[in-house]
C-alpha cells in the first residue's frame, strides 16, 4: 500500500504541474479557457481535447501546379461553462489566404476587404471615441501561422474554415504539396482529400509515408485523387501530409495555360548538360557560429565540396583548399559588406568557356562590423556583382540571422534566400539547398512572345535555369488575340538553345477522364493563377528595386491586384467582422513559425473585441464599429451565409451586421517584410490599407478555382 500510495501521489502531482501551463496548439481547434463575468481566465486543469474537437478535414484541388486548399474544423463544448476554442494552422511560406470564416454561438463571422486608407479612417474614428486598441508582436520566420480563438457557450458548437492558394514551385525535379495536421492529437474524424489535374500529364506521384492509415491513391494519365484517413490510434502522431509529383514535358518550349487573354508559361527543358560553375562560399565565422553551428557547417561543406564536378571551380573566403575547411574556427565580428566585395572580386576574371558565377552566403546574424546599413550593403553588392553577372544565394542560419537583408541581396542579383533552422538536420538542409543550384543548365534565358501585344508584368529574362527547377512567366494578351507564339532561348554548355511553339486561345481545358468544371471556373483558375504569379514577381522585384519611385510603383501594382483577387499578401491585412455581442475572444493572427506572442486583448463597450494579423513583422490591431463606414464605402443589407452540407457538419446561419475588427500593418513591413528601414517607410506615404475578402461557405467539396469578382462586389467604391 505504501508504494502504491507513493506512485499515485507522484503521478498525479506531476500531471497536475504539467497541465498548469497553457496548451500549445498546432493546426488544431481545442477547448482551452473559460470566461466568468466577462473576464477571460486561464484554465487551471487539463481539458479532454478529444471531446472538444469533433472533426478536422482538408480538401484541396491542384490544377496545373496551382493549389487551392480549405482546412475545416468543427468543435463542441460539452461543459457547463463557456470555453475558448482555438484554431491554429501553419501555412506554406508563399501561400496567400483567400477566405476565413468562423461560425460560433449561432453567428457567422467572415473576413472583409477594404482599401487600407479607408480602414485607417475607421480606426482613427474609433480611437477618438475611446474604443479598444491593442498590440501584438512576432518574430520573423519563413512559415506563416494563422491563429484565432473563439468563445463557445456551454453545450455549443463552433466551426472554422481557412482557405488559401499557392503555386507549387518545382525543386529537385518534383512539386511538393504539404498540409500540416495535428501532432500529438486525437480527433474523432480526420480526413484529407486531394485532387490533381495536369494537362501535360502526370509523370510520377507519391505520398510520403505516414504513421498509421493508408493513403488511397487513384492515378490516371492526367488526373489523380488521394484520400487519407488515419486510424484513430495513429492520429495523435501525425505531423504533416506530404505529396510529391512531377509532370510530363513533351514540348521543349514549355507548358502553357491560356484562357480569355490570361496566360501562364511554365518552362523546364530537359536533356541538357550542366554548365561548369565558378562558386565562392562566403561563410560567417564570427563568434556566434561557435559550437554546433560551425560543426554542422563544416559537415555540409565537406559533402558539398566532394560533390563538385571536375570542371567546377570554387573558393572559400580566406581559405581556398578543401583541407582548410576543418581548420576554420569561429571568432570576431560579422562584416558582410567586406566579405561580399572580396567574393565579387574573386569572380571577376575572363572565362575561356561558358561558366556560371555563383556566390553562396551563409550567416547566422546581422552585420556588426564595417558597413552595417542594409540599403548600403545591398547597393554595394549589386554594383560589385554586376561585373561578373554572379547570382547570390543567401542562407540564413538560425533564428537570429538577418533574413530580410539576405532576401534583398538575393533579389538584387537574381538569386534566392532560404532560412535554415538550427536543429539536428541543419547539415542535411544546407546540403539540400546547395543541390538545387548544383547543376546550372542555361544562362541568360529569354522567353518572348512575338507577334502578340503581350502585357508582361512577370519577368521574361532569367539569369539562369537549374536542373530540377522551373521558370514561370505570367502575362495578358490584347483582346481579340487568337494565337500565342512562344520563343525560348538560352546559352547552355553545348551552345545556344532555341525552342518555339504556338498556343491557340482558350486552349486550356480539362483532359479526358478528369472531373468536369464549368468553363467560367476554368477561366477563373487561369486568371487567378496569372494574378498569383504576377503578385509574387512584383514582391520579388520590389525587394530588388534600387529606387523609391520603383518600389512605390511596384507596391501600388501588387496592392491593386491583391484587392481585386482577394489575396492576403505582405501588402494586405485582415479584418474580421464580429457580432454585436462579440464572439471572437482573441485576435486572429497570421504570424511566423515560432512562439506566437500573447496580445493584450480588451473588449469594447458594445462587445467588440480586438483582432490582429501579422505578416512577417510587428503589427497593431484596433477594433472599430461596423456602422462607422466612411461615405465612400457603400452600405449593404446583411447577406446570408449558406454553408453546404459536408462530412464535418455545419448549419446554414444568417450573418448580421456587427463590429469590424481592423488590423493595422506596420508600413515598413508592407513594402519590405522584415526590413524596417526608414527608406522603405518613406516610400509608402500615405500608407494603403488592404483587407481580406471572403469567398464561399464552410468546407466546399472540393474547392474549385475561385471565380473572378470586380471591385464593385467589395462595396468599396463604384
């Protein structure tokens, strides 16, 4: 009896202590709080989450690499007191949110879209009247995180839906689609359904192994369907659903989607020999790189150097032989500007044969010596690298690296930047990133469209094309254009490459054997794909722009497209409309992958609550009354939100007027996420506020490409 008493005493003591901390939610909806007399309190005991969340479902459709995903969750509160249901989801870094809807307490709340300047006026009016204001901050990472909590009454239900879209980028020969599920969670019903349609044909398709359950995969020549339902005992171990595939490439000139004057051109030629490369590795050896970071860097470098081809040439800043890699020791400060100047000088030499110049910069911190001003470093690097046409690729190692600076450096030279987490797999990740640029196949790639008045916003000139990747161009044709001619050219190891093809207008159609879609939805898919690619390229061009006027113009173009197509981008914010009696108990937010800051939330006198959204930066949030609409914004009767019947359930509920929760974004982050430079702040005066627009009800089955809507449907201005 004595030992039994000790066992149970220590067991329950440990259990009670471990559950006093707040639960950390990851892509989940859980009951995790309580409200008494209008005051939110922390729940002091463990709540059985299995009886909270009823279902979690993912439905997605991929058409020509463009993925539309809706994540749905339904929760029930079986307790006799109100609880807080939390919905949290990690999003792909390049995805744009298109819709968020929550039904709680018999009321539906949707996100709204309005011009940011109008939203600012609403906020100022609310602040002068003494309504709520709060603030939330986050740390910058690559992955976005969406988080919202809602108060669920005793015995009540809540449903959440978040929809987002993304273009799958080809890396190392495959397209990867990932959706985050529940780790260490048990949900009574969990299901993932995914459809793929590729007009060019599906060459290979696989679902990465998952613990428990079996993914049912049906594959045809052009279409595929995947359904995954894990066993109940294995649902707690799930972390992410990952699908990889590639497409057939019968035409050397590439694959084209063209409908109603909008086109997207995918170019990825095969059968080419790698071009020899000159590569300089600039490695941060400051004191912060000591310990595990330096060991992992050395391990990655040994692997990289062993894989270089006989015709490749390399150099390491301050060391130039393989053996000295093991002798590098961390010390001193970080002088990024000087290191880039030295590296650029090493690449400036006449080449007797075609060679690709690459510069790989790895750092774990910020510039602390020499020139430390970000814009000056970017300007100096652009000037130094222009003589050799070198491409700069930045690797931000760990949480303290200046990832924003690396993004701007890479964009200015035509390269890319990646964030490498400091974990056990860091050496493997470093090697994996290098493999993406290890085999350059073409230089100075030019994609032209002769004989047509094409309006190209996305670039058509590319400094390099690497094996396993893909170049993407988006454009519009003049009305009445019936034929699109394509010319592709570039310099390879064996000489010039030239390819051409012709595409008839409105050629985009679903191949035989695929589920049919209405023509207007098919056209909307191409239009939205064009808009997505164009916004992505505008963001990239804006990062690499070297003048305030150019940044302002690019920001205006990206903002206009974000409004028109209802994308949440670095130029946009989210506004949530709540019922008069409240409902949302804490800010919905888009944060980065890492600890989400706890905001200071205060309710307004009439029941509104604050809500916040963060997009790679530090943001503020402010609640305003929905009736305080400027004269330039048209009023409308409350619409009805009809929710289609789905396996995860959800009633059809009316949506009434309420209080708008305005999310204010830091002006510096609008133009260059994470940079925070005064130069970027000044280029956005006055700031432009943009907010998300909803599309559809809960859990569409499966989500087709969203139809195009004009600004008039947003009730902003005629």
